C-alpha cells in the first residue's frame, strides 16, 4: 500500500522554519522514492478526506483536480460543490466510484480502515497530520512537495512566517495578556490547552494561555464556566465557525454574563474569530494571528478586523 507520512521538505530549500515554544524547527522523518513522488505529483483525480488538506489543495491551485471531499470540507466555497464521500467515516464505495488516483487522509485511526481497503487495490494514499501548528505547517510543505507545488506552498508559509515576525516585533516587551481560548459548538465548550493550534496562536500574539498553566496538554472537553473563574482570563476568545455574526457575538457574551468576577467579562473582552483562521492550521492562519493580536493588544493594533502591523 502506498501510504506515505512525514515526507521531508528539505527540497523547499527556502529557510522556512516551523517552531513551537522553543523555536526549534520540527524534523522531517522520511523521503518517498523518486518514482512514487513523480506518480503522485501527476495525480489528476484526488479525493481529500481532510478539511485541512482540501483547503491546502485549493490554495495550491489544485482545486480542479479534487473530485471528492467530506461533508466537513466547506472551505473554500468551491469545495462545497465537489462530490461528498461521507463524513468522518467516508464511504469506501463512494471513493472508488470516483476512480481516484490519489487519496489524501488524516494520519491516525480515523481513516485507517478505508485506507487499508484502498491499499489493497493499489490506490495511492497520502496521510497528513495537522493537529498542532508544527504538524500543519510541515504538512502544507509536504503536500506542496509531493504534488509539485513547492513554490505555491512556500508562498503560503512565507505569509504565515511574515505575520508571526511582524506580530512578534510589535508585541515585544508588552505585558502578556491572559487568554482563555475556546471552541464552541452546539454540543459543548472545549478549552484549548498546551500543544493545540489555539495555544500556539495565543503565545504568538503576545498572550499567555491560562489553560497551559493549570491543565494538561491538548483539548479539555465539556469545559464549564465555573472553571474559568479561578483562571481569571483577561480575554476570552471563541472559535466561531467560518463567519462571525452579531448573533454569535451576543450569544457568547450572554453565555458568560453571570460570571462577573472574570476580568474578561468585567471589561467586555469576549471575542470570536472564524475557526478556519484560529482553531486549526490552514493557509489563512496569518489572518487569525493578526486578528487575535489586535484583540489582545489594541494599543499597538488599531483594527481587529483587519490588523496590519
């Protein structure tokens, strides 16, 4: 089975660096053979089982090659017009009906069964991890390498790096703002701890994640408002789907209104940021970083909706 993970990006040769708190670049793990890379680069019928990969493919100018996606692949808007092969558990039959020459999936257990079936009939598949900033950053480069879109991937990563550098310069020496980063859907509220993309953005924007100083890494599901009282965040930021509406903002503020001891509630510093720029790595992550930095440090960023350092 042609199941590739961790493809090295050394061939970018551009000095791009993904780094976490320590500033060290993550290490690539392995290189595919030249024959495998050449075959995948020429793929014309791609099925993407990952919203992350779908957005990257379109950003690299490969949207016309994407013939199948999941119901959660809603960005860019053009992706919604592509045939859907299911949700988190895609249909093997629907995938095969599209006659793909490449399937891009998420690394981990979620797609393992369908990938085994695809491998048995020699359908190439490419797995991309994207849970953390470092993983997503490298995965953008990986997809660019294996699909011969190195220059386009470089441009995306340069844009993210430029935003990080500019925000870092503008926030240098400023007091860290204590932030609670949340993902909110119709079922529950999830807090973002150490190692998540939201955690990375909070720190990159000149903030301190209140969860990482008190909780374990990863996501804390079913997070209760009462737990935020002891954490006393200066700012609360919600992930808000693909668009932020006045109704969503009002709902978020109402949700917290009774917790008047929390500084963020006292000072009306509850904000929403589109999920595609905030709670996961996407080619638009630079937008989320700039917006978050403006919310945390309005003294140096004048317009949160379009902050420009």
